[in-house]
C-alpha cells in the first residue's frame, strides 16, 4: 500500500493524502485548546498526526480496511520516532 514517491517528505499511502503541515495549519487557524478533533475520513492519518503533535484529543474513522491498516502502521512509526527523539 505504501507508495515509494516522497512528496512533501511523506510517503503516500492514499490517493488524496494531504500533508501533516496542512492539518497543522488548519488546527492552528480554527481549533481551540481543549477541542476534540473528529476526522470521519481518516485516510492516511495526517490529521491524526497533526492533532497529536498539537495536543488535541482525536477521533478518526476509516471505512476502508487497507487504508486503516496503512495509517495504523504510519501512526506507529510516527509515535516510535517521537519516543526516540525525546
């Protein structure tokens, strides 16, 4: 499922994948501290990563099992890298 090209330094796992930086900008611009973020089309998980990095509670849903599993792998990789960097 992971595609080899690196656009915006992110592996693409979904055809309409957005960069984490876009979700970071959206959250900075429109969310308030203490908000819970809901993404009903989780896709590649970029919104989940941005919400986590900014300290928001997050709930995400994805109907496609393959995309859900791919974003779970991406999420686990991101979290493990965060632990190493701390």
